[in-house]
C-alpha cells in the first residue's frame, strides 16, 4: 500500500444537494489504483466526519486480527468504524454527497461554512468557526502538545 499524507485546511461548503467539492490539491494526493477512487465516511472519536480513501480504509481494516468471539471493546470499535460508516462516491466533478445522518450524528449544520482538514491519512470536516476556535487552542498549547507527542513516541 502506497503511503498517504493529507495536510492543510480548506474552506468548503455544501451545495443544495449536500455535496462537497473535494479540492483538487487533495484529490491529487490520492492514487486511485492503490488508495481508491471513492471514500468511506465515518464519525471519528472527536465526533467529526472523517473521510478515508476506500481501498486505503479497507486495507487498514483488514490489518486487524479477527477474533471469532470479540470482546466488547472490539465490538464497539467495529460498530463505530464499520456499522456507522458510509461508502461515498467521488463524482466526475470531484464532489462527495454527504449523507443527511452525518449531520444529525455530528451536529454540524450543513448551511454553515465548513473547514476540510488534512489529518495525516484522513480528512476531517469541521464547522469552520469550531475549527478556528480549536486551532487557536492548539496554538496556545503548542509546547505542551509537542512534549506529549514526543513522550508518546518514546513509549512505543
């Protein structure tokens, strides 16, 4: 599987049919033959919609060891990562239809301006004002965040 790296923030909006244009700079990072053409949309642990290229996401999920009798933690993870996931198509004009239940489940208002964030191997959809507020918090905590990330890497 080829490496995948999404970075940056993009101002996006939805059209009347709840379709979002995926910026060309992000589309160019995806290799359809190895990452996929379409996407899986799921709700991340931060209660934001996350988008993964379809073949890449299937590869990630297939790396998991299967247990014929999974524990509650694994079952809960599978419910979040698989049962609540939607496969969404990228149309010929570079748009993705965002299912209505995504807005219900996340509380994002589709009429509001949105931010699409590149977060390593996936994209996240945020309400733009929420992102601006959180971005400022991240910047204020920058030193602490870097130190904790360094410590976490040393533990691994």
